C-alpha cells in the first residue's frame, strides 16, 4: 500500500508537468494546425531561462518568474514571426521538418551557452515529506501538482472567459469566419506560440526543481505525444486527462518492472492509435470527396 501511494503521487506530479507541456502543444495545433516537435526543447529553454534569472542573475524568486515569463513570451513570438509565419500555406511536411530543425537549434543553443553539465539550482518548492496513510510522500511533488493545477485552471479560465481566449477558440474552429469577424489570425498565431512557451516554462521550472537543470529535460517532452494522442490533438481538457493517465501509467509500470516507464507511454500510444486515433476528447473529422 505504501508503494502504491508513493507511485500515485509521483505519477500525478509527472502527469501535471506533462499536462503543462501538452497544453502548449495543443494550443499551437489548435490555432495553427502545426505539429510542434520542439515542445520538449521549449521545456528545456524554459528551465534554463528561469535558472539564468534566479541563479546567475540572482534575482528574487518573484522577479525571476516574471523575467522568465517575459523571456518565454518573446521567444514564442519570435519563433512564430521569424520561423513559422513565412511557411503559412506550405506543405505540412515542410512545416513539421522545420519544427524538428528548430528543436535541434534550441538544444544546440543551450549546449553552446551552458554546456552539457547538469546545473544545480536552489530548491524553490518545499522540501521534506509528509505521511499519507503511512507512506512518506515528498512535499515538492505534492506542491508541483498544486502549482500545475492552478496554472491549468488559469489557462482554462483564460480560454473560456477572456476576449483573447474566445478569439483563439474562434480561430481554432474556423479561420475564415474569424477573419470575417475582424479577428487577426496572425496575432492569434503569435499568442498561441507565446502561451505555449509560457506553459513550457512552468513545466520546465517544476521539472528542474524536482530533478535538475540538464539536457535530459528535452527528452521528457517526447512523452507529450502519448499525452496529446490520448487526450486529443485539439482538446485542452484532454491534455489534463492524458497527462494524468500517462503519468500514472508510467509510474505504475516502473513499480512493476524497473525501466518499464520508458516503454509504457509508447505502448499506450500505439494502442490508442489503433483503437481511437482521435483521442478521448479529440474532434472527429470526416472528409468526403
């Protein structure tokens, strides 16, 4: 029972971070129909942006968070304007290849400026542990779940009630109709990339605090694909469900057999594609010719 509780908490913490990363992926896909293979590298960049502000520049925690968010927004807008906007209307394969190249450039940039040695960062989340039904559970994992839940709730509220959130939903449904209503589709594209970078920053900071600031954070982003396939490529609520399910599945598999957590998400990915390729909450599109 103790092992089960610990695996569950660890799985929920990992799932919460995965949901944040998957949220950025879904935002970009919903608004622009671009499959972003650089989402893991955005997690990596987010962690190093916060590390730079908090450790290297020695800014107070609140100021470092704000500085990281601003830098992430600038990065997201720059990527959309410089890299993706010239490719509007091009073949989807070409756009996918560009995002793969972008991932390599971002990772190489981190290696160039910071090297490949993992960096130590002072703990931001609470340390220590608490007992849950007799099982010691790390406080940082519980706090990570809470922070991610608040962030996901804030993003959901933004999409549902804010003017820009409604505009993003309109563009996701029908770009031509949104243009007729006076919505700037290009501005929404930039906003989608900016929000994706911010969500990746939050996920990267949580990961860096729980583990370490290293190149391995980029590989964590690969598990985003099973998450979005399970939840649905165009479903924001699906990212939460998918993140929790894949996070728990990975930890339970690790508990049964060491190393199985590296394989279980991709086994689930194949099964999902065979049974329900649009995901649990994805929109089924039927094209007739």
